[in-house]
C-alpha cells in the first residue's frame, strides 16, 4: 500500500501487526526533500509551547493555530488530510469522520512520555505519528515502546523514531505505549488524531 496522489506523501510499504495492539509501520512518510524542509522549519521557526502533564513534558503546537510558510502550506490542504485519512481507513478497515486533529510535538534531552493508552471514550479512535529528526541512533533514547499491559516492565515491541517514518495505531484501553527518555538530539513528531465515523 502506498499513497502517491499527493506529491509530498510517500507512505509505504506498510507492515501491519495486531500485537500488542493493532498498529502499522512504514519507513517512508513524505518525499525526502519535503521532509527536510519541514524538519528545518520545526527546528528553527515553529511556535513551540511547553506543556506539562502528569505523564509527560514536551513542546507542542496545533497546526490549526498557526500560519504555515508557503513551502509547507500543503500540510493543511484538504487533499493532503483526506489522503492520510484514506490511508488510515485502508490500514484498519474502518470508516473515519472528516474531523482530524493535527499537532506537532518536540522532545528534548531529559524529557520522556510515561506509559499511557490515549483512550478516552467517544474521543479519538486512531492516531498517525510521523517522525522527523537529524538521524537517530539508539544512544539518543526516545524509543517508541509498546506494552502488553499497563505494567511498564511488560514490554511488547520497540520502534526507533527513524526520520520520515510513519507509525499508525488503534486507540483503545489496550494501546499502552511510552517514549523513553531523550538523551541527545531533538525528537519531532507530527501527530494526526482521527475519529471513527458514527454513521
């Protein structure tokens, strides 16, 4: 499966798994040139705001609260958002509502995201993460960890935040995941949240 109608999207090939909860991974998200332009903007000009909760501390912003530069304006285009919605529908064999929440997250050294599942009844049902960074090695930390239960010792899978990779998952009471502590580098993530159609 590959998205090709949008000139910037290159999601595919996709590997799917049901363990420890339904998810999918692709080593590609955007074309390389666009991914680097986006990364440069996230590093230098994006309007980050620090957010602190009981299980994470990170910098973030909503794409609906900003004006994108001309070279990145396609990120808010209907065509682009519709294509990623179709991608999610195909991967998980579902029908999604047109509502999509779009945010960006940044983690810096010392920050992490503790184990959680993102599940809130009647809220988001699926999520797509696109990773952006200047090359990531294991020593940097920041691994996406999937758990078999709410026990942080019950680790199921680990995904490296490879630059320009995509990770999609179904949100449920079982979608327990976390991000290990950043030791070096800046870890950027685009986060798209989707809602299952009620029709």
